[in-house]
C-alpha cells in the first residue's frame, strides 16, 4: 500500500522528532537502555571535540551526566527536519537546565545537528554533532525551609515509567 507522499513526510518528521524527544528523556532519566534506542549501532556522536562511535555513545553521553549532575532537564525548541527517502537532516535547538553535583546551576543552549537513517522501518540517528551555542553556570540556589521533596528520579523509579506501562 502506497501512502500520499505528503502524509508520509509528516509521519517521518513526527517519528524523527520523537527520537529527539526520546534522547532527552533518556538523558534526563539516566536511562542507558532507552538512550541506546536513539542511535544506530554504527552511529557517530561528536561533542566537545570528542567523536564517539556505536555502542560507546550511550555510556559516553550518560557517564559524565550521572557523575557530575544531580538533575538534568532538556527542552527542545526550534526543529528543522528535511526528509529525503530513507535519510534525513535535522537540526534541533535544546535549552538545558541542570543542577551540578555541588549545587550550582548550569544553563546551556545547544543545537543537535543530526543525520537520521531509516533502517528496517525505524528512524534513528546515524550521525550527531552537538554544537554548544551558550552556557552559563550560576551559584547554588538557596534551599527553602520546608520545601516539599521532589518525586523526580533519575532511574526507572521515576513516576513517568509507571505512566507509560500499558
């Protein structure tokens, strides 16, 4: 069955956007298995002058995050996706708010410049370059007496995992 090309393009763009969102969720939740579903096994990821390949990408991305940050929160904004058959170019702007291990806050503005490939009907990243546009570290926030505890977790105990069990 053949789909209308315009409809197929919309479906492809949505699938690609969902991969980018899944990347953010995987990093924010510290979920290495979920992060592995974002990249093709032979993918490359370049960030901060370092090129990482294949199965080494997920631990290379998450290792420093888990070791140096108490929490991360990514927000995808402007996104440009161009699809050409089974390949796609995408640029996604991301704003990140992170709490470092010492309590300081890191705000970052990055762009993910991606090449996606559809293999066996599934879109994944085959090449990513993360470009840092701006970052700012600010002092630790003052703790507020009596502030309620957070339900957020950086593992599968986070409430969102129970929500998606259906």
